[in-house]
C-alpha cells in the first residue's frame, strides 16, 4: 500500500515537472476564474452598498407627488404630518431657454431652488451661492474652468417663465453632483427641442414662484434599495397617502377653476362696462340726431317765414293794384314804375324760397344716406364680433387642453426617466434581477405608450389651435376697418 502511494506521487511529480508550463497555466486560470467569480459575487453587494450610502448621505426622496396644478406650502405641511410620511419638502423649479458660456444658440435648462433637507447635493468644487444672481451647475464633466461663466436667460421665453425668475443673468460659483441625476440623461421638457441640456441650483429668492412643481417625501424605516421590503414599504405608503393626496389635488384644481372663473367674471364686468359706455355713446348720438332734427325744423320755420313774407308781398301788390285803379289818370305815367316795383318785390322772395328748398332736399338726402351707412356698418361689426367671440372661445379651450397635456407629458417624462434609471441599474445584474427587469420594462413600455398617446393628442390639438389664431386676425382687421369707417360716417352725419 505504501509502495503504491509512493509510485503515484512519483508519477504525479514527474508529470508536473515534464509539463510544468501547462501545469502553471492551469493553476493561474483556476485562480483567475475563482477571483472573477468572487468579484462578480461581491460586485452587486458593493455597488448596492455604495449607492445606498450615497443616497442616504444626500437624503434622496422615496416617493414623489406630482400635480398638473402644482402644490403650495400648506399642502407640504399637511402631507408631512401624515403617519406614512417621515419628511416632505416642496420642490420649486422652472425650465428656461438660456445661453451658457459662449454658446450663441439658447438651450433648455432647469433651474432648481436649493433644497433644505431632501435631495441634498454634494459640492465638488467652488463655493455655495451667496447672492440671488449666483448659481451652481451640474458637475458632470466639469472642472474649475466653469467657475465664473455666466448663464443668460433668453428673451424668447414665455412671459410667465420670465416672470418666474428675479434675475436675468447668473454667475456660476461652483459645481455639484445631485442624487436626482445618476446617469447622463438630464430629462425632458416642453420648451426648446424637448431635451434638457443641464441643470442649475439657485437661491430660493431667485425664483419668484408661489407654488411647488412637485413634493418629495421620505417614508419611515431603514430599508435597502432594490429590496422587496423597500418596494413593499413604498407601495404601502403610497396606498395610505393616496386618498388624502388626491383630495388635496382636487382642492387645488378647484382653486384654479375658481381663479379662472373670477378672471372670467372680471372680464365680463369689463365687457358690460364697455357695453354701458357704448349705450351712453348711442344716447349721445341720438341726442345729436335730435339736435339736427331741431335745426331742420328751424330751417322749415325759416321757409314758412319766407312764405309769409311772400304773402305779405302779394298783399302789397293788391294794395298797389288798388292804388293803380284809384289813379287811372296816372296809369300811363306810372306804368313803367309799377312793373319795376313788381319785379323788385318778387325776385328776392322767389330766390330765397328756391335756395331754402334746395338746401332742405340736399340735407334730407345726406342724412338718409348717412343713417343707412351707419346701420349697415353696425350690423357688419356685430356679425364680426360674434365670429371673433366664437373663435376666441374655441382657441382658449384648445389652449387650456394643450397646457394640461404639457403638464401631463412633463410628468410622464420625469417618471419615464426615473424608471429608465432603475432599469439601467437593474440590468447591471440581469441574472439576479430578472424579475425586476421584466417588471421595469413592462412599466417603461406602458409609460412610453401613455406619453405617445398624450403627445399625439397634444399635436392634434396644436394643429387645430394654430390655424385659429391666424383665422382670428382677419376678422379683427375687418372689424378695425369697419369701426374706422363707422366713426367717419357718424362724424359726417353729425357734422352735416
């Protein structure tokens, strides 16, 4: 038995020595394979632990509450007081077109108000902002050379967006890393080309906003990310707070509707005030028309007086005839004188009657024509006003629907980006996260389908809305021209 063992050891030793290189290669391959296997087993745990520490250090949110109508501070306080919520903080931001550095074309950027507790960032270089016109920039691929560059807000932004910032130029004083952005994707927006180029953090006083775009919350408990316990805790917290959050969102929507109704009522009051002024102007015009009729009656009275003067003249003629009859003896001598007297008496009276009758006829014709023109112009203006009111109502309704879809798409884009980030992290370990990957891919597909549907509806509404604005300009121009003609016609009528 001892001889067999010695022989086997001898043969094994000789075999190794004869092919020592091959033996050494096999040993190295086994060692390398074992090292890679151990490394792969530990990679997921190490990456998860690193991500856990990073997110815990910066206190990243667990759930995000998004509403198309935004939130106010009272909503944040009420949500923070719920049992299923550990902490809550409102997030204020605005997407703006701006020029950064030496770029000539404006790009889309997101400006965040600096957080107080949740989603804290880590300062990589530079310093924190001290004034409202200073900002921090995303530190991805950045170094100290970015400090001192300026961000200029473009004048091409909508008026509401320009009113949301108190400064029109910001100076970069530092660069950071944020838990909200853990890959190269910076999200989508409704301005510019639809993609955010970067993000900035500014002091809260740099944003003049009376609402929060979203509310971020954390839930009680210490959970590991990507764990079933963490997912179950988030689902449970979401189910517990969802009814109260929906109620708050409903009240916010009703508040917006109330504000819109108030604005409508104010506009209606303004319209009614304008209508009252129109009626007063109409009464004034009718008074002026009455005055013109009075002048016409005065002219008729003048004609009547002239006719009376004619009768008086005829009476004088009769008296002259009587004088002639009584003075037949002087007939031959005064015949020429009598003819001259008759001609002199008739001529001024006849001329006055003819002139007054001509003026009366001309005035009556001009007045009738002016009244016809005024009535026709008013009818045309009323018809155009009805057309404009109908087009404006349709345009405003379409615009409100488009704004609602823009908020919905922006919310979906943010949700899609978050889902995509989770999917990318899960795909790093497909073997251990197969079920999670399938769930995330299904959720991402559903979210993309919802966004495509919302975007298609928005594009159809925009295609219907934009021609309305161009069509609306033509009746407005016609109305302006008709009002100018109406003013001129009324002026001519009253001046005549």
